[in-house]
C-alpha cells in the first residue's frame, strides 16, 4: 500500500534542513557545485545559448554581479554539512554508549527516538523522523524498505506496561494512512491484551530486550573491520 494517501507528518523542509539530512560529504559537494554553477556556469550558459539578452545577462554574471549569491549558497550547504556531520557523530555516540536496559532508560525521549531510528537505519531502512519535529500524532518514525512503509511509535516507559489501547491507536493509524506495517518499540513489555490484539495483524511489538539486541548487533557491525 505504501501510505499513498494521507501521508504522515509530511511537511516542507527548508533548504538547509533538506541538505542536512544528506550525508555530510554530499553537502560539501553540493556547496562547491552550486558555487561553481552560480559563479561561472550560469554566465557561460547564458552567454553561449541565450541570444542577445542572454549574452547581456551572461556578461553581468561573468562580472561577478551574483557572486554574493554563490557565496551564500556555498556557506549554506557547508553549514548543512556541518549539521549532518555533528548529527551523525551524536547518533554514533548514542549507539556506542548503550550497555543495557538501564542505559536505554537513562536517555531522554529525543535521544531514545534517535537511537531507535539509527538502529533501523543501519538495518537497511530509510528513516524519516516525525516525532522529533513536534506533534507526532502517535507516529515517531516512518520506515521505508523494499517499497513498504512502516509506522513506528517509541515508548520509553521504564516501568509501565504498554497496553492494548496504544496498540489499537497505532493500528488505526496504519489503516488511516494506508501503511504496510506498524512497529511499537518500548523499553518495557506489553500487556497480555496487547499481545493478543496483534495476532494476525502487521504489528510488531519490540520489547527492551529485542531493542537491546538490535543495538548490540549495530555495535558489533561497527567494530568489525571493513572488507577491502
């Protein structure tokens, strides 16, 4: 189904925010390419193919009229690359710092969502973080993999069991947004009613032990030397 209608949390990002979601190396390359295109490439194109009007505009571009714009583009892309780099380092640190359920419980809710998102990202999913941006409507992450869309809710409850009401709400969101599956991630466990409700439905209940296993698998993969 792929959540084709009523997409969750769809909002327009600004330019810097869009680039900051890319690998930081991409931001560096985009900055250089954008600067070169605005500072030199556009003027050459207009002079060569733009006719009399384009030649006049191309001459002004060649004289550096839009050089400040080119510099702004370069700076914006490199700022986004820095944000991406720092964000990547923070996520790596969150993964490396986890030693058990106690460390999972010690994080604040934003860090917990980031950690869960990073674990799924390293499992091959494309991850969109919804809860970190504000009102989540019950959905914290959207996962994309193999053409399927999965909605994720994170519950960092230290002692309280996740009851069937939460699971029913997520099932309603799955139907409303026409997603393919739901995952609910909690540090603790689920009530018997919640576990009975998911039977035969595309809903996975991930407990703290299962999440910790995912995290440790990511940690082990990070420690393994890369094959040449």
